C-alpha cells in the first residue's frame, strides 16, 4: 500500500517513471483520494493527447480545465497556449504578448529556443500551485513526462541559470527552482513495475535523478505487485495447469525484480534517510471510467478478490 | 507465413516505421522486425532511440551515429544482415552540422558555440527530427534495402511525422535574416539601431530573455543559417520518402485501454496525414494455451484467488480492447490490418536468442 498522507501536505507532486507502467493511474488515484479527503485537487498533464480525463470517462477536451468530480479537476497544458499563459499571467506582460509574441513568426522563432518550453512548463506549474489568485488548488498532481524527458525537464532550470540568458526569464526561473527545491512543497514520486529490465532501469536512473533534480525524490511506488494467494499456491502444488504455471512464473519473476529494486534503493539510501518503497496491486485490467473510491481502494493495496499487497 | 500483411512488409517495404505509446515494447519489436527482415534475405539498417539502452547494451549496439553489424550465428542460416545504431542526440546533430555547414571552419565555430552545446546535449532536443535526418541519409546508402525506424517513446509520437515541416515556417520569407540579422548587428552597434519591424519584435523578445542571451542566440542562428537551410531541404526530402509506396507503418500496442487509446489516436492522425498502418501488433497478450485452460478452472477457485480473478479480468479486457482497436483502425483508414499478437513473457527480452524466438512466434501468428 501507499500511505499518501505525507504527500497530501505538499503543493505539487511530480509523478514520473518509464512509459506504460501506470504513471497516469497512480496520478489519478492520488488525486482522487486527495479530493475525496477534502483537498481541492488539480491533475495536470502535458501531452499531445489527453490521458487523465479519459481515465475518468471524460471526453478529450484538449487544453482546458475540466471537472471530474467534486474537488477534482484535470488540465492538459499544451505548449502553444502555455506560452501565452506564461507571458501574460506569469510574467504579467499582456501588452508584450499581444504586440510581439502573438506574431506567428516570433512563435516559430521562440519554439527553437532550447529549453524555453521546459522553463515555461515548470513556471506554469509553479504559478498554478503557488501564485494563482482566487481558486487555487490545495494540491497539484502532475503526470510528468517519462524518465528521460523528466530528467531534461528537471535539469533545465539549472541550465538556464548557468546560460547566457538574463532578464525576467532568469529571475522567474530562480523562483521556480526555489519552489521545486523546497521539500515541504514539492516531491517526486517514481513509479515502476516488478519486471527485470524495468527495475534495472529504475536502479540506474534513480541515483542520477536524485543527484540532478532540484525537487526531492519523495518515494518509489511499485505498481502491479501480485497479492499473496494461498488458493493459487495450493493449485500450483497439487494440480499444475497452464494457468497456474503461467501465474506462478510471473509471481516468481516479480519477487525477484522487487528484490533487485530493494537492493538498489538500499544502495541509494546509503548515508541518507531510507527511501519509502510502496507497493500497489496487480489488478489484471484497468477498466474505465475509474469509479468513486477507486483511488482509496487501489492505494490501500486492495487487489482483485480482496487480497492486499 | 501465416499473415499476408507481415510477409508483404518484410519482403516489399523499403522503410518500416514503428509507432506506439511509450512502454509497449516498440524498441524490442523494431529489433524483431529487423531480424525477420534479415531472415527474408534483406540487408537491414535498424535505427533505434531507446533511452534506457539496456537492450542495446545486451546486443552490443553502440550508442552514437554509426551502424554496427549484429552478430547473428551462422548456424541459424539467416541470409540477410542487420546493421543497427542507437541514436545519440549529439552525435547525429554534429554530423548534420558538418554535412550542411558551408565550410569546416564554420562547422567548428558552430560546434564550439555555447548555445549549440546547450541545445545538442543538455536540453531535450528534436531527437525525432534527427532520426528522420539519419533515415534520409540511409536511404541514399546502397548497402541497405530495408530501413527499420523505431520512434521515440513518448506521447508525442506523431510530432515525429510532422517534424519535417517544423522548420519550413521558420524559413518562410527568410524569417531568419529578417529577425535575426539586425539583432546580431545591434550586438555590434548597440540597441539604438533597432528600429524596423523585425527589430521591434526582437526587442520585445529581449524583454523576456534578456539582451545578451538573444545576442548570443542571434549570433548562433546567423552561423547556423546554411545548416538550417540544409536541414530544411532534408526535411522536404523526408516528407517525400515517407509518402513513398514502399514506406510502411507498424502500429505497436499492448491490450490495455490506455495504450489502445494512444494507438487509436496515432492511427487517426496517421490517416489525417495521408499515411496508413500496414501492421497492428498487440504485445504482451495472455498466451493462447493459458486462455484456453482458464475456461476449465472452476468458478469457486477463481473467486477465492486474487491472481485468478485478475487473470479473468485481463482476458475479458484484452478481448474487448483488441476488437475495439482493430475496428477503430479499420474505420480510420478504410481498411485495417489483421491484428498480430505476441504473448507476454515472464522475463523481459534481453538476448538475441529470445528476440529470434519472438520473431518465430510473430511469423506463426495468424491472429486468433
């Protein structure tokens, strides 16, 4: 299970991991539970196609905020509209945007400036979580890009600060960096699954992330962990069938991968506080829309037919 | 061979592009397809962008810009060959600069420029575009008759196909000279000289980024002008290449609702750009013998076992996803490919033997 309480006091959670391992599902579950515990919660993604809304049965709306259930909304930040929001709301330069940046040619020029999209994305998250007037969410959960891109994203502020850039962009990047680096406001959650190659990638990636990211690594979540299953154990022992052999092999592989991950994390934690490792259950199939209470059951580790991990 | 579409692609295509969401086994599939191509006697070049590099390391594929021959044991009787490269952003970018810069001197000035250094290594750059540039280079290489292209593992898979045009807007009306040159000159003569329209715009940008950054960037772009023009021309050639009859697209997915949604979006965008998917592969399916056997497991057992309950959900879900996605792809492009399936394995594929086994399984697969 994953005890979300320590994360619910933050302003911004950044959920990352390799593609296809349930990053969006963990984001959705955390956000849903936070909302059901009374926090005004916003789920954010930065993708060409909406992933989070459809998980809850909403149509893909593109880049506007939409409500999922009471206290819970989602928003897909697109690069183009983010550029406008960043310049107008965040830098407070509406005139400048209208006279200069709305120009098609300037837009195409700006899209080639290295790192600018990343800086603006982080700036926008900071703005939504910390600065926005009025209906500011209590918690923002960001379904962040997959590992490699996430690393680029998190190293951008430093690159900008060390570059020849100047002016408001650099001043704002300093503030964003400060926000990301404050452990009571931001945390990174790394999601993985108990498969050998995926776990070795995690063990290789996490120390690099911990060294380079301004935002602190708050926990590692292993998704799709098989629940203890005495019925299956007995079946496998007494009458092995293709089904029991298939399931047993996968369970053994998962145990092995979990072990590799634990060893890797011990190594990473050497000399500092141990890193929380939480496990979430293998559900077999994720049906949509996710119903009310899904987040609570899933994060509590309740798998199919009750078994807990 | 059981699947006509697969045979067609392996024997007749010149370029095969794999598309799919992250984490669906695209890189593995690209190597399997390259090996099947070699089995069919083709001389294959494989371009991959696997950021984890685990698979590449296991197979001895070097990271960089150069192709390396995969060592396939002679005993296997494979008549073709596979040369593979795991693309490294900086190496490909450097090669492009050397290729298009007006002189080696300009090339080395570009490579030494701080903006270039930041763009080519530190920050996420147009990796997709570079893979396409490499693709274009390889199609001019007579040593290869099939090029397999793996695409970047993220949700922006289709940027990859739109990318060749990304620089055209930039080059229109020589925007570069119009916007940048005056600014680079202002670097020399002071900002007071910025009076024209383009100069006003640049002054506005400088309010956000700071003047010295812009000067440095402008300076860089002037240096890059011919290189960018070269990139642009390659871009146009690439669009032509991708539209050729013998360029095929393979859609790779896993049988989950989330992955199928991405695959369905890709198929729709593909159709909108005037392409079609010739192959549709579902990776990581429950093996057929397990599916058959599951029907014989007593309900009383299934109810009490989380693993069996989960497997039941998975089997039912898989069936729904496969049917729905195959129908969506067929609708998007008038005629859909017959889906192919690969069974889920207990260990991730990490050796040539295991990849060849997957290839055999793919060839045997005739749908369900």
